[in-house]
C-alpha cells in the first residue's frame, strides 16, 4: 500500500534498525521501545490485522511467529521470558494498520497488560 508506513519500511524506503529480513518478512527495532528488547516483526505483504493475515495466509502467520521466537533467542530474552503482542483496532492501541508482532523482553512484564 502506497501510504503505509510499514510497507515503506519493508521496502527500504524508510530506514529502520533491521534485525532480520527475508523474502517474507522484516523485523526491526521499535522507534519507541517499551522494554529493553522491543522488536516488530512484519510481513512484507500488506495485511491490516493478525486476523486478516491469518485468514489470508496462515502459513505466513506461522512463519512470523516462528521468527518471533528466533528473534527472542537471538536477543537473549527467550530463557527469561518474553511477550509477543499484536494490537488489533484503535481501542487496543493499534496505531499502524499493517500487522506487526511486538516482541518484548528484557524486563519483568506485568500481567494483565494495561
Ligand atoms: P501499535 O501501536 O501496536 O500499532 O504499534 C506500532 C509501533 O510502531 C509503535 O510501538 C511504534 C512503532 N513505530 C511507529 N512508527 C515507527 C517508525 O517509523 N519506525 C519504527 N522503527 N517504529 C515505528
């Protein structure tokens, strides 16, 4: 989508601190980190929400979640614990309407989230 921020990051038109990229996805550090490790994992293909991604391409959704786990390992938070979050809709805090999985770790994470 031409006016989508995360499409522009996926294409390289907007720079980001990329920690992983392949044919399907890009993972990059959040510009406003909420934890010592805060990486966003996005598909290159534009899907607005996790539900839309899961309906359109469940295999890709699975690869993104598998990558989230590998990133947590690489970032050193897999052993201590981490959270994979996707906000859906403005009431849940979704501000960018290109599905993204937040990978958060490196501090104690409270539950339930706010
Ligand atoms: P959400 O609120 O769940 O839609 O998460 C969007 C996240 O995207 C938010 O944590 C901040 C991050 N973000 C927004 N703009 C940029 C950007 O230009 N670069 C990077 N790296 N992250 C961004």
